[in-house]
C-alpha cells in the first residue's frame, strides 16, 4: 500500500495544475474512476494523508511508471487528487474535503462500493 505520512507537514513545492473546487464535474470524476487502476489508486489515497508515487508501494509494481503516471494525471485533472512536485518527487493526496463539499457522500459511497467489489473478487478466488 502507499506510504502513509500521518501528521505530515504540508510539502513545499509546486502544486501541479488542478481544477478549482467549483470546476470539478461529476462526470469527469466518475469517468476517471471508471478504470480499475484509478479506482485502486483512489482507495489507496483515501487511506493516507499523503502518498509518494512509488509503484510497488501503491500495489502497482506490475505496471510501467509511465502508465501509473498517466493514471495519476487523469485523477488530478478530474479534481480527484492534488499533486505537489518537490524536485523529482511527487506527493499525492486525495482532495477528500473538496469532493465532499462538492458531492456530499460520494467518496464514502465509492469507497464502500470498491470494498464490496474487492471482497466479492476475493471470495471468487
């Protein structure tokens, strides 16, 4: 799972472009989360205050770094995550407060649905 950084101090660095809260659109959020890899990242980011972008720690070691980077960009551009660039490192956080303010209950509903799907897939194995 992602590196958990409880009690993190806001990271200095460049905030990569992302939509303002009023510009986050439900269709874009749902479209971004329609991909299983991005839904996996969403669940990983929801459990942490802030994550680094290490593919193996995110449980995506089987994917190329460029593929994971693409998925993270889609999430950021949809307004799901926020990314800070600090040198060559990236620090990603779920924009939970923004999503909750814009679409109350959506994050919890998606997390519950994702957990139920994961449990069902585990039972099939």
